[in-house]
């Protein structure tokens, strides 16, 4: 990661931390570097943080969004169903251990949990966070195709037929929505390309072998 300890300390300072655990950043970097990860890696984290920095002016609490991005995939095992719950618990405990107010810890944990199913979100910061998490859909065609290969690699334990069926349902579900993105800025910037990428993905999934 190209994040210095100075930047890490500044982030926690903006959150009202009394103490800053530099070792926590190393733990999170190590978590995102686990060998079974292919998409939910430091690459994804870097891309999300870059989006967060570019859209910070749109956030009510940009520091909280940045910290959530560090934690939203902190625990990731494609064979489990409780990754976000465990990531949220880690985030909540870390924020409280740093001496931040309880409401900050609660908001951070809630934002991490929001990435679990990308359901309805009325809060502007939640909307922005979820758009950042799905910004990969609107990436260049080359990066999107790389992302799809990375996701398939993470689910190497799933047979092709099962994977394709599940993936087709997921991609089709996104395309069936009136909007993929929730904020005006992401709709204007990424919605058309995201739909093009997902349509290509769906065509590949439906193509005969």
C-alpha cells in the first residue's frame, strides 16, 4: 500500500481517536494480501480509496467512509457467509479501542454491514460508499474483464455450471435495476459503461460452451 503512517494517523485523528495503532494498518494490509484472495485484495482497496479521495467533497463524513473501505473486506473467505459481520465487528472494536466516540464506531460498523447486500440506502454516505464499492462495474473494459477473472479465481472451488448460474442471476439482477449507482455523480460518470460491461458479462455467461 502507498499509505504512509502519517496519512494513517491523520485519518484516525479526523475520527477523533485518542490513540493510533500503526500495527492495525499492517494487519489490514496482511489481511488483504491473503493467498486465497484474487479480487478482494490491496488492488481493490487502493481503487476504492482513490475513489473516496476523489469524491470526499460529496461525503458528510469522508474519514468514516475511508476507514470503512479499509475494513469492508478485512475478513474475506468466499466459502463463508459472515464476512461482513466479522469485518464490522473488527472495525467496531478497533474504533472503540482507539478512543473514538461510540457513535463513530456504530456508524462505521453499520456502513461495513451495508456492503453485505447493497440493499436500500437512504443515508447519503451509505449511498456514496456503495457506489465506490461497485465502481469496478464502470471501469475500463480491460479492468472489468480482469475483475471477472479475479472473481472466478476466488470461487475456484465452485464448478463452472454452478458458478455461471449464480453469476448470471447476480449480473442480471444488477441490469434489471433502473439504476446501478445511487448518486448523481456516479450515474453520470459510470452508469453507461457499467451497463456495457455487465451486458458483455451476461452474454459471455449465456454463451454456449
